[in-house]
C-alpha cells in the first residue's frame, strides 16, 4: 500500500509532537511536513500536496478555517482534520467539510480511530470489508432516463479559445488548483473563466445538480454515493475516474429530487 501523505500544523510545539507521534505510529501514513502557522501550512501544502492535513484552528496569521478554505480551493478531496481546544469552532469546521474535529485534550485512541477511518476511505483495497451497513455504498437514486434530454449547446470560453459543447455531454464542473474545470464524458477537460456560481446558473437544473461548493454533476451519470467523513459523501460517476463530493444537506436534497 502506498503510504498516505499527511501534513501537520500547530503553533504549540507540544501539540506538534503529539501530532507527529500519531502520524508516525498510525499504520499506512507518511509524515511529509510540519508547519507552525497558517501561511507556512499553505506553502507546504502547495509544495508537498499531502492527502491529509491535521491542523489546529487558532494559528498565527491564517487560521485553520482560512487554511481549510484555501486548501479546498486547490483540491476538495484533501482530508481535513482539526485538533483544537475550542469547541465553538466545530460548526465552522464542518462548513468547510472537515473529516473530523478532535477537541484537546483528546485521547490517543480517539485520534487513531480517525486516522484508521481515513485510511479505510483513501486505501479501501487495504481495508477489511465493512461489516456495518453504514459503511456500505449507497445506491444512487434512480429515475427513468429522459427520452429527450436538453438538446441545447453551450458556448464556452476557455484558455485555448471558444468551444461549442453539447450540454448533456458535460459530466461535471469542479474546482481544482484554484481554477474552474469543466469535464466532458469523454474525459476532455476545459479550464474556464466562469466561476462555479455562473455555471450553476447556465446549466439546466433538470440535468445538473450542485452537490458541493466545488462540484456540479450530471445527474444522469451518478453511479453510487458512499460515506466520506461525518457530513460528506463521495459521488462516483459512470465512466469517469474523477469523483465528486456531496455534502449531507445536498444529499438529502438530491434524494427529494428522485422521490
């Protein structure tokens, strides 16, 4: 199994030591860096591209919440875990779709359980088959395929010029590396100037659904939805290697669409 790259950040040397020992002790992890403040955390993230970030909320310069927003704009799939003595930040943490929130002083066993769950999500081939129903994939809601999908076309301005696209062939729109990416069913990618909100308005509601602040997906391509963290799920799209994310609230709204 390829080790999971983890980056830690806390301005308290003692807590960084605890985080370091967790990362070095947990099975399947590789500690790639340590930061003492928010600016250094973002610089290391850009340099090292870890899969998991374990960080404090209150740090000099940028707070952990501000760092989380910046990281999500680069790669929404990065797993974020907060470790802080301040419970009042929990709501803010889950608004940026944190995988977990550890309140200091936390038990080592509690933190290890979180890292184990992350490993099961990121390296499912190395995890034992889940025994409980909660961990199983949720079948995507089904509905009859429309006999007449929107026949419209979209004029799309992007880095290489202008393209005219068949709207039903658009698979997903996502944020990646601080850019908006439009992904077609055949795998073609366009880096576009429009923001997520602009495309959310331009794309027809009967085909597309905003699952997350960083994702809009083609409803006709959803294959399955699986739990990912406390309040987020992974959306598998038919024929694509890229996944999307959907929040708990948006998942509930999606279910209503298929009733």
